[in-house]
C-alpha cells in the first residue's frame, strides 16, 4: 500500500463510520471554513449550472451539500469498487482528490491531481489511435473535440467521424469550423437509449450546457448509436450534459461487439463517476478504466472516464 491508497481508504473508512446527519454537518462545516470569496464563487457556479443542486445559505438552501452527502453516504462502497478497478495511480489520485473535495472542500489534493499535460479526452499514454478510427462525437459542440483529436493524432488518423449536436445555432458553427476536414458526417440529433423526440432546454450561462429533456423548448430528434450508425465504431466520446448513461444504454451493441474506446464525461451529477463504469462493465467486462480531470481545483469538473 502507498500513500494514495492509504489516504483513499482512510477517507472511505471515515465516511463509513459517520451517520448520514453527521456526514452532512461535516461537509457543511468544511464549506463554512472556505474563504468568503471562494464560497461565493462556488455558489454562483452551482446555481448557474444546475447539475449538482443549489447552494444559497442566505436563504437556507443547502441542496448541493445535501446531495453530496447522500452520494457519499449511500455509495461509498461503489466509489471503493471504482478505486479498485482504476488502472493507474494517476486515476486513483484523481478519485481520491474528487471525493476529498466533496467531503472537505479541500483544494490541495485537486490541485495535485489536475491534468496539465494532455488535452481533454486525449491522454496519449492511454488513447492510441490510427487511420482506421470510426468516431462518434456526442456533444460535438463547435467542433473543439474533433480539432483537438486532429491536432493530437493528425488529419490522416481517422476513417470517419460522426458529429452529433442538438442546438441549431451551435450546429451551424460546428459545420463551419470543420468544413475543411474530410469524411465528417454532421447529425443534428440527440443520442439516448431510444428513438423519439425531446426538447432542447437552454442554459443562460452557456449553450454548451443545453440539455435534452421533456421540458419546454425546441423539438429535436433523438436516436441511439446502435440504430443510427451501422458500421463498427472504434471510439465514442460523450459530453452530453447528463445524458451519458442513456447514450451508453443505446450503444450496448457497439460496446459489446466493437469494443470502442470510450471517453465519457462523468461530472454532470454525483452518480456518473461510479455508475458509468459499472454500466460499461456489465456490458463488457474487459475494459480498463482511467480518470482524468482538467478544471478548476476549487470544484473538479471536466472529469473524463477513459475506458479502453
């Protein structure tokens, strides 16, 4: 056992010994010790991006802390399961840092775990690609991931790329930004677990946070990867604002039969970080898992589960 293992299992054991009420109050006490300006930044962030619950102490709203407490209290064994399955110590250090941040509002461990060397998704020590890649980019946004892929691997290092994006204005920018590249197919569709029609619910902070759901908004077609792409896939990237689990359910055939590399965002709620690897393992038990993150150490987002 090394210091990363020791720190993680001490943290897990401490959480397991606490009642749900004690755990909630410990998280809240740690938040109240954070410098005021940092607390305000956290509250603004949580309240603008409604993924993790609202936090507004002046109005006695502590939803974000309540949800974090429940995630840790009810699922600490799931986090231990993931820790044991992670394939390198950078990943283990990352998971420890994330949970330590959730529990203690600790920023030092997240600073130490943050990824600085590689671009989002494309850790070149793990993600190996060649000219035969058939890629599905779910949540292609303005083409930033495709451009990053080409910058990292080369314009000749793929066979075909499918780009999925649901926001019409963003879709136009996506096509414009990637028009110089060959063999890219653009599909203005959502990707989920079944075919149908859903609504685009816009986020006032950023169109990158627009989600597909059942609320009011413009209609968008939703499909599944198993239905929409008939050829074998070698790589699936998904950053679709909390719909990643549904997309995995709709890609079971590709995952089971093709064993594509999976680059999945797991930060849009408190569940995906352990639930997504469990789902993948249930479909195909021969994946290795890695975690990387690149956001602010104050609250770790941009967390990617790399499965190869």
